[in-house]
């Protein structure tokens, strides 16, 4: 994770467009100013950032489904459950499944596991829109390359 | 078997916590019932699932923005019911 850049995903492990699933992984940094406040003497990965990690994982799936032609924007998070603590240095596995692809919106179910134990899960709604400008799409492609997203990745769809 | 309108009204009542008896065929989802675009996504999801269709929300929005249609044509519930019936019929054709 590069928390300072709000990049919560380290690597896309797999995208399966046929099953509309994605799995990613991320390691919580051992140090971050975030942990100075959350919490002093007891550093924990904030739950809202775990939710963001699920949203970003879902987002990459939706970018793949839309062939990088449209952009998902977070619209709603439902039934979010934060089951266990995640601490600095731990490596988590994140997965998401596309539950419904509507007109201009999509809904995923996402979860995070740590050592195969459930950490958190949620149902996430996105608005699917055209990229607001070419700069954003170009930057998204750069970030995509950093996390291992390529046009070849969705080939199993 | 409930009508298309009844199904929609029940979905709206449950999704938006609006009293069922205040939802009429003449009600405008936005202007009368106060449903915003985010809540309408939940309604659209429930309608898509209930009827096995995909409400063309983007197309409708574009038509309204282009002045080719009014919101009444799609968001007055009796009209929305008619649009859904058309989509269901087209799916089965």
C-alpha cells in the first residue's frame, strides 16, 4: 500500500471476466503517520481504509469489465462489517465479485481475508461514468500498470 | 399476481422508507416522492432483479438532458410501469 498516494492495492493477482471476479493483495506499511493517530500506542489499519481497499479492488474489476472506457465512482457502501483488526506489516488478500451491472451503475460484493480468515466485507455501489478527462484516464493507466493491470489480464474473460 | 405498479410501489416503499399508501400511479418519483439519484439506483437494482431487465437509466437521462423527453415520461410511476412492461415484453419477444 502507498497510503500517501491513496493506493491501497499492491498487486492484482487475477481478474476473471467470465466469472466477474478479481483478487488483489496488499501489505499494510510498517510505518505511516496515520498510525500516530490511529491509535497512539496501538497502531491499527483504519477500517475506512480497508473499505477503500475493497472499493479499489472492485474498481479495477469494473475498469476491466468496461475495457478502460469508463470509470467507476464510489456511490454507496452497505452492510460493511469489520470483523478483526489489521495491523502494520500484515499482508491481506482482497476479492470482489460483480453482482449486478446496471445502466450507469454497478454493485459488487467484496471481502478481505488475512491468513484465510475473514477480516471484512461489504456490498459496494458504483456510478459508472465516462472519464471526466483524458488526463485522468492516462493517470489511471499509469496506476494500473503499477498494480499489474494489463490488457492481457482480462484475457480469461 | 401483483401488477407492475404494485411491485414498483412496494420496492420504493421498502427501499426509501416511504409509506406505501402515499405512493400512487400519478406520483412522480423525484418531484412528489423526493427520491434522489442515489436512492433511485437502489430502486433500479431492485427493479432490474424483480423483472429480469436492465432499466436504461443512462439513455433516459440523456433524452431528458437533450430535451427529447420529460422526466414525467419515465419517472411518473404509471409511465415507469408502462416502460417496464415494454422492456419485459421486448425481452420475451
